[in-house]
C-alpha cells in the first residue's frame, strides 16, 4: 500500500506536548501523504502519542532512561553545571544511541528527522550503519557562553559530520552555525494553520466566560512553558505598573512546568502574591485549546530574556490578528515588525508596561497592529508554505 512512498520517521525527544511537538503534528497533517509515509518514534507514552492515535499516525515506542538536568538553579536565574548529571547523561546518551540504532536497522526508514537538541545528537549517531538520511530540525539558539562555549562548538562539529542537512527555523538559528555548514542548512520558519487560527472562526467569549471575564474587559496574555528565560517574572512585574494605571485589566498566564517540578513555577506564584495581583491574574495552566485562548486575549506579550528560535505561540498570536509586545532578542526580532507589534528591551518590566498601556489606551493602533500581524503571518508563516518547503528538503535528500 505504501510502495513508492518515502518513509519518514520523526524521532521525538519528548512525548509531552510543547512547541516542537505541536509543530511536528501540524506539519504531519500538512504533508502530502500520497508521497510520504509518516511515522513517529517516541521515548514513552504521553500526550503526543495520544494525539498520534487521534490522527491515525503510526508511532513506535523506544524506551530508554531520561536525561537529568545538567545545571542547578538558584534563585530566579543563576545556574551551575552539575558534573554528576553530566556523567549520568553521557551514559544515557550512549544507551539511547544504541537502542535507536538497533531499532532503525530493523525498520529501514528513508529519512530520520530528529526533533530536539539531544535527539539531534543521538538520532544522527543512531542512523549510522543504516541507509537512512538524517535531517536535524533545529529549533534552539544555543547560548555561546554555555559550558564555556563548548556546547556551541559540539553542535557545529556534530552537524558537520553526522547531519545530512539541517532545517533552521530562523536566521538566528542558522547564524549560530559556522559558514562552512550553511550549504546544508535550509531556513524554514515554523508555520501555523491560517484556517485553524482564524479570529473569525473562533469564539472570543468561550474562555472569557470560563473564567468570568467580562466581554468589555481588556485581557493581556502570556503563553509559554514555565522556565526562567521565558520571562514570566518580568511579565508579572510589568503587570504591577499596568494594574495601577488600569485596575480593570485581567492577565492570562498560560503554561506550566512541562518538564517536571520547578522552583521557578513557585517563584512565579509567590511574585503574584507579593505584588497583590491575585485578583488581576488568572493562571490557566497548561492548555491545548490555544486558538480559543488567543481569541480571548486583546494584547499578547512574549518576554524571553535570551534568544528564541521561532516560537510557535508568537506566530499563532500573529495569525490570530493579535497586537504583540515582545522582547528584542535574536529570533523574535525576525518575526515582529514595527507595524505588527512592539519590540522592547529584554529584562525590562517597565518597558513592557509602557508598551501595554499604550495599546490599552489606543484601540485603533492595537487593531491595526493585529491586522498587520495576521497579514505577515499569512505571507511568511503559513503552515502550507512551511510544509511545502520541508517536502522539498525530504525529496531532494532522497534523490541525492
């Protein structure tokens, strides 16, 4: 039945749902299934495998031990390298690479597309000895200062010798690679369905009524997994200034500590309490109905303190015609133009507050920015365009 199709395996680092997983599922739905046989390889059962079953997409479980965090967090941001975790993770890496290699030798996929930084590493090693080609889906901008620059060096060296090609989701991602590698790097921005994320087709009041928010109240939203570099604390501290000027404003805080317990999550809740913002903030937790959540929001804030790859939530907010305030960090500054949003300095709650207050007080500007944001999203970040570019990469690689 699948004779003549190119056999693609998305090798997933996680079975939980975050940006990479949502993006991969969206791409799966958009790819030409007459040309490609799509399979997922997951480390365990989870929300991702539930979604695969719902979509009728075959998946395989290749179990292995989990990685430990190689750093320890103190306070809000300070982290130190944990040498014991590094040694343990090296053992896990060897184990996973061996398990996946045995699996891939049996299944005979044409192309392995690795999803996640660690999956890029062990997936590209695991395909050795098979006829499969390896595509890295690179979504991360690796901090050049991390581990004294060693991690960035390893990423480049690994890509040079073990990746057949790399899909970079933004210019910031591509530019972290040495120029000698650019010939095998394809710039393909993440995509969002302009039909699914369409303000005219989604009920704006559904989520508002769930949390008893009046139709006429302005809602400021932040959607991201809870991690210190995502900047939730800066958003909360900005909310203190906004709330003083506009006491009726409500704030949606969407997300959770997806990858396990987090001190940072507790620090977020403590900060809301410390600033007496409990009545203004509505923590929605982890949500899968993102179109409905975005429909309920008037202004979208994304406040990371360091480089982002190509955040799906920002593209989703743009596609939903939302005015966006984002910190000016690599990756984000490619997505937001002067007409479609406002860029502010990172780690500056006061600048975030000033930008939000400006849009609260100027409905026309807010709506104009939302219109321009959706226009740019349709022109640059449409899911159909993204899928077509990925198909070209797969076809060229198979024919090479």
